[in-house]
C-alpha cells in the first residue's frame, strides 16, 4: 500500500510524529490500539473520521520503517 498520501509528518502537529493526514491521530496511536487487541472495526467505531485504508497505511508505514532500519544495520 502506498501510504505517502495518507501519512504525513508536520513539525507543528504532534511534535512531528507521523500522523494520518488531516488529523492529529498518530501512527503510534493506531499501532497501539491494534497491539492492545482492538480490531479495525473497533477503531473505526471510536474514530468514525478514519477509514480502513488509513489504518492499513499505518501498518504499511510501520513495516516499511522496520524494513529500512534493518538495511541500515
């Protein structure tokens, strides 16, 4: 998934943490919800402004970041 149009980093929003564009919801927030056992459907109920694609973009962003960090080692 191409997350480049979904995830943005703005130093004026959440101290520059990667967030879903147009929101103050960070990738870390979404990943934390998923890690705590919330389903995509649970997150969408709590945050109706989000879409399933945005949640998947957070996973894709995280996977890509992990892959890139392994290359640098």
